[in-house]
C-alpha cells in the first residue's frame, strides 16, 4: 500500500511540474512577443535555469524516441508551408548553405573539439559538429515574422532551415555508426549516402501520393488530426527502418501532400488542424528545451570545478567557431558570385540573387541553433564516447546562439534598413482579381436577392483588387467583414444573455454558438 502511495505521489508531482512548465513557457513566449525576440531564446534560458532549481524533476526519454518525437512533426509543419517554386528559384544559395555551410561547420567544430579534447575520437568530434551545424527554423522565423526583410532573403533562410537538418543528420548517422562499428570505409559509406538521398526522395513522393487517399476518408476533425500525426510518425519510422533519411523523407512527403491538401481537406478540418499543429510545435519546443535542461544538472554535478571551467571554455570556442564559419562561408559565397557576375561568367536571372554586404551579414547572423540540435544530442546512445561533453556543448551552443544572435538580430535588421519589395502582395492582388471575377461569372445569371447581395460585395472586392496593385484588401479583410463581425458580436452577446437568464438551455446555446463560429470564420475573424 505504501508503495502504491509513493508511485501515486510521483505521478502527481510529475503532473504538477508539467502544468508549471507549460504555464511558464506560455508566460515566457508572451514576454518574448512583447519585447520582440524569438520565443526559443527564453525557452533556452528557462531550460538552463531548470538545471539549477532545487528538487526539480529529472525526466528521461529513450534516446531513439527523441528524433521521431521532436523533429518529425516540427519538420512536417515547416515543410508543409514551403513554396516549391521559391525553393526552385533559390536553389543555388539554399544548396550551398545546406551542403557547404553545414559541412564546413561540422569540420570546423570537429577540429576545434579534437584540439580541446585530444582523447576524443574523431568520429565523436564529427558527431558533435553535425549536431551543432544546422540552424533552427523556429528561431529564425520568429524574428523574420516581426520585420519586413526582402522576400528572397526570407525564402533562402526558410529553405536552408528546412533542408540543412537532412545533411547534418546524415553526417551524424555515419559518425555514430563509425563509433558503433569502430571501422568504416568510404566504400561502405558512399552506398549508404546514395540510398539515403535517392531512396528518401522516392519514399517521400510515394507516401505523399498514397497516404492522402486514405486520409481524405476521415471526415471528423479530431480523428483527422490524430491520423495526420500518426501518419507523420509512421512515415518517419518506416524511413528509419528502411535505412533512409527520416528528415528528407518527411520534407518531401510534406511538400507533396501540401500540393494537393487544399483541394482534399475542407475548411472545417483545415482550420482546427492548423491550430493543433501550431500548438503541438510549441509544446514540443518546450519539452525539448526542458528535457535537455534536466540532463544538464546530473552532468554539471558530476564535474569538479576545473572540468566545469574546461567545458565552459570549450563551449565558448565551439560557439565562436559555429558563428565564424557561417560568416566566412556567406562572405566567400557572396564575393565569389559578385566576381563571376562582374567577369560575365555567371548571369543571374534576377540581379537580387547576389546579396548585398548588409544582406549577407543578416543571413550570416540568422544562425541560431535550436530543436534539432537538442534532439540529436539527446538521441546519442548512453554509452557514446564523451556523451556528457557533447550534450553540454550542444545546449551551450543553442543557449549562446539564441541569446546573442536572437536578441541582436532584429535591431541589426532595423539598423540596416532592409525593405521588402512585397512580391507576395502583388501576387495576392492579381490572384484575388482573377478569383472574384470567376466568382462573379458563376452567379451572374442567378436572379435571386441573395445572389444580388453577393454580386455587390464581389464587385467591391474586384474594384479594390484592380485599383490597388499592392494587395487590394488591407489586412486580408473583405469589405463587409467589419460589419459582419459587429453583427456577430451582438448576436453572441444576446445568446450569452439568453443562457444566463435560462431562456435557452446549454444544448441550444452550443448549437447557436457553433453557427456563430462558422459565420465569424467566414467573416475573416
């Protein structure tokens, strides 16, 4: 009986900590939005503080689960919104960042780590380099959404953050495998890399074509969202079992699904699923930072004062290496491109493909590390050489980059005065004009009063779209949306009053509430 009470007490304590951590994370993210910094910055600080909180929990997670749990859904969420056209148009700078920048960072960090820790196996040093090499998507997007950078620069950074994880994880897998087998030759590695790259693309394409055929049969929102998450994890697990790259497979799968999803998924499923995915990505970021913070405490307590100082110095050197390698590569790439253009060797379709000095510095400074670095460090086997050192360095690089770069990136962008030429707004206006012209044509012959009301509204929208080439409708609102929302707000207040005075019961209230929710959704609210 006493043991049952003890287990019950542990469960309650864990549950209480989860509530406290989630509420704390919500508070930190709100503070981050208020002072306009990426929320992962404060999550990293919170994770570091947990390591030193007395009697804080020490949760563990199977290392093999870390990548699937944390990376798969976050990556799918990012890849789903990726523009294939923009990736194709910017493939040169994206591919150099994905391959060259990640590769050079891995080499640079491995060299520095081996110099600092001469007994560290080269494979372990390379694994560390691969862990800290890929910048984080969430941190960069959190900053870029607050300022108006040139559209092409944003697309390059988004494309890099989407694909660099695949390069880093491929190197990471090879390095971990080298430790496990103690001997790997190029003849063994090359076929593995080829299979991982080509096979992952094919697997992602096939999954993206086949799985939606079954998913569209699920018409209930809760069930549909569960299926979305389940299939994401299944695609990742299947890719890993086949020896493919889970990251590359998920990216290709998400981009493929995104091409057909708008026509397959109705709005009543799409709206709640987007909200759930956004919430899940936030929760996974919270858990990753907190779990790594919990791993830091036993590592820190096992070290004596001299070793702690040695680890901190090593972390500082490796963080400096990560920042400088990216800065050097972007500068080298930009200078090389300018020389090639000046000598007539390279003729870009768009002159803006060659970044300015200010633009190059901004791209260099968008190198915050985050979730993938934490997950890959956590996923190292328990008996991996220098695991404590690698986990410590990974968290220190994430924390240092998010604090130093995350807090200074927005002021730097504002100081440089870079502006967005807003090609998206122009395309929105063009597309809106065509769409509402088609809508008008579809109801032109309908003599009903309802059709006439719609025709008046559509003509007003069309007039705005045709006279304003920069977007047509401010804030994405239709002309009648403010009136609709005012009317819906009054109607909502009235049904609250009716329920409060018991003129109607809860069943009737909820049905009316659902109707008003649908109306508010259609009014852009």
